[in-house]
C-alpha cells in the first residue's frame, strides 16, 4: 500500500507569540532572552531584594501586567490571585510608566507563571497554512508547533474541511508537552492511531533537575496492514538561547527510543524539527543509530534546505529519518515550499509577505510502499 507521510512545522495554527512575529531578529532574541531570565528568577525558592528588582524591571519593561487584547504584551505574568497577599505583585494603576513592587518572597509564596504574549493570526495566514497541508495531502502528517489537540482538531474541521473543502483527517492526536509557549507535537492521520507513548517527564541525565525534552518525543503507533508504523515526533532544543549539549542529549535519547521501537516493528520514522543541520553532531547521533535521511534518497530533486530561503544544507532542520525497513520502500521524496515568503522561493499567489506566510518552514513529504 502506497501512503504519503509528511512533517510540517506549522508555527502555531490560530495564535502565535507576538515575539515570534517580529522581523527584527535582535528584538526577537531580546524578548526571548528576557523571558528566559524572568522564568529563571520566578522559579527561585527565595527572592532577594536584588531578585525582586530584576523581576520588577522585566515586568515593567515588557508590560507583563497588561491584559489589553488590542495590544498584547510580549511577555505576560499570569497570577491566580493578582492583588492579593498570595500574588506576585499588585496590578499597577493607570499611567504610561507604572511602578511594580514584588510582594512575593519566593516561588512557593504565589501561584502563577510567566508566558509569552500571543495574538491572533490573520485568517489569511491560517488559510495559507491549510493550503500547504491540503496541497501535500499526506495520509499521515506529523505537525510541529501546534497549540493543543483541540486547536489541531478545529484546524482539521474548520480550515481543511470547512474553508478549503478538503477531506478532514479522521484521527487527530496531540499530548501537551513541556513548552509553556503552546508549541506542541501532534499528528493527523487517515489510518488508526493505536497507541501513543509520551516521554515528556524524562529528566536530563546530565542535569537531573531539568526535563530532557523541550517539548516531548511522542511515539505514535499507527496500524498499517499487518505491520505497525511507529513515528517518533520531535522538536529538539531551539537555536535561540542555544544549548547544543541539551540538543545532543535529546538526540541520544531519541536514538535509544528508536532502537527500542525497532524491537516492535521494522517500520520506524523519526520526524520533525531537529533544529540542527545534517553535518551537526545531533544528526550524526541519529544517523549512527541506523536512520537515513529521506532527502538523501535518489528520488529527491528539491532544494537542499527546509527553512527560510532553503538554499543550503545549513537551512535544513526538518527531517524524515527512516529505519532500513522504511528506506527500502521509499518511492519518492518532495518538499512543499510555497507557503514560505523568502528570496528565491516562488510562493502561493496568496502568500504576498512574511506577515501572511504559512510558515518559514517547508513541508517535507515522501511516498512509501508499506
């Protein structure tokens, strides 16, 4: 049976962090760095006077108290009881330069969290994302950077089936991962998903207090004829606040999970966004486990990258990595780049700028006889 399997980093379906939409990479990095610093400070068991000053400064800098839906802040602190003794700070009064005073004395003295502010995507962006998915028309699509399962289901029914009049996927699955920004790994399938195994609670062997996977490494088992197919969905540590040691540790664990899956079935695929190029140590670990990159198959004739301008292997971060049992059955491999707006890429006629691009990732797909 010939089926099409694909992976696509969709960069959220209906809502996207405001920081991710900034075209200036320096400003985007500044917000993400400040967010990481704020989260680290808020997680301290006890706040010193210096800690409180830093926390207040970051909250003031990024309007992390503001709930204006017309102009959402890039960072927001969500308190369960703002203004109460159990809160982190009291909401400021009116004024352009409000002063924040931190009343909590440590992580255990208040309930809440920091998150990246989000705003709604324009309908044109959502439809362009749907257009990529409908043009690829995969039987099984591994989705990266999706808000949650219900959002993926709404995209399936309201955008694919509703706005684009395409056949919806009967099987939709997603388990919320470790990323507080709402960028999870899901799957759309035309074949039954018989089981899902999550690895989100595993810890980093080198840093026991840290979760290993930035998102998760879900194992989706799908029934195909008499032999199951296992897809390991991945979105490894990003290059922002780069941590190559963590990304490498994640890849090593993925290789272990892959070898374990091979004991159940010869048909195993590692799919998703590895956030590293083919010559990296990350890729080498997975290739060393016996996996082969679909884009290295003789049938592939597309661009060398999968991200941005896709013009070199340095732009390749999205993968379909195949076990030997899958590799030998590959018929063709392709890349759908028309959802991207970048120099040298011809987009869909509905993609006219970076603002309405479906994603800055291409969708990678292959046809395989399983």
